[in-house]
C-alpha cells in the first residue's frame, strides 16, 4: 500500500505545468518595450541637439561673437552660465551656435557619402566583372587613408569652409558606403524574386532601383546613422587643427582648440565643448545600435 501511495505521489509530481500564455505574452511585450528605450533615449538627445541648433538665435543668451571686456576668462555662473573665453565671449552661446556647424557637417557629409557611395556599390555588386573591379580598386585606394587624414588632405586642397568640410568628409566616408552596398547587392541579387524579375525582362537599372535598393535601404540607413557620429568626430578634428570653418564662426572643434592653452587655469573653455561632442557621438551611436537591433530579426530575440 505504501509503495502504491509513493508511486501515485511521484506520478503527480511530474505532471507538466499548464502553459500560461498570458504571462508569456506579458514577458514578450516587456522585452519588446525595453528594446524601444535605447532608441527613444538616443532620438530624444538627437532631437534636443537639433532644436538647439535650429533655434540658436532665439535661445542663446548672447551673440557668439560678442565680446565683454569686463568678463574675460570669467568662470561659470552668474551672467555667463558656462563662463567666458579669453576674448570675453560667452561660452554657452558659442557651444549652442557650434552645434549648428557640427550637425550640419555631420548630416551633410553622410548624405554626400550615401548618395555617391550607395549607387556605386550597388552597381559594382550587380554588374560584376570589369565594372566591379574598377569601382572596388578605386575604393581600396581611398580606404588606404584613414578617414581623418583623407578629409584633411581634401579640405587642405579646397580650403576651410562649411561646404568644403562637408565635401571632404563625405568623400572620406564614400568608400565605406560603397563596400557595404556592394556586399548587400551581391547577396540580394541571388534571391528568387530578382531572378524572376530578370526572367520577365526587367532591365538592370530597374532591378537595381526597384528591387535591390529598397531591400537594402533599411540596413544602409542604420549604418548611415552610425556614420553621422564618425563625421562629427572628423569635423571636430579638422576644426581643432584649424582646417574647419574660419573664425569667428564657432564650432565645437575650434572652441576646443582655442581653449587648450588655458586648460589648466580655465578648464571650462574645453570641458563643455568636449562634452557636447561626446553627447552628440553617443546619441547617434545609441540610436544607430538600437535601430539595428530593431530592424534585424536575428537580433530581436522574439
């Protein structure tokens, strides 16, 4: 009798628990919502920077070039919240106006690199043969130079200005877009729907524009978001070296350059512009990583 009772108890213990579909759906929904937190944080930071840049004339307390001779190298606080520089210019106003240059160059350079590099990469990947060899050998020559060095060479030849910075950094980013677009075109063109469209008489241009590009654009946009951060760092480096926009136009890079000689006695001259660069780069990197995780089904973890 005891043995029978123990057997019954053991049998009851191994009965599978009922599947709680509501709890599973709540956990799944929680994971999905948590994925949106980084992208929301990154987008919020980016939107705030864009608002500061667009509304700089309205929200900056002073003109970025206005000099206050009675407040030279004044520390943060009081009338000048972030202090003043060696000419008595308000650091907060210069940082706000500097966002305009850095974001314009970052966004503009990525647009240039995208518009030039993506069509060339898709063309190389789809056509192959001599076309691919020519495009990729030119790309390899550009990739032999680090991004900052290549941009420095181009902007030195063209001269320091906002447009020239955008062109120089855009050209320096183009090889990366070419290689990425080519690799995606090589993969996409082997899909059945591409072969079917080709069999139905679709021209190469139509296949590239109507089929290959739309299927690659989401990944390309994510990578472009990450490259904006790279472009902002490169612009800051060029401006720091004196090859960016000419003074007195403020940018985060030339604010850093002007304040480096006072870094021991007046650290606020470099601290706030450096923090602005860090936050801008961090914001675009967070948003790019979150977009990648959101759009790539292999990384979603559903």
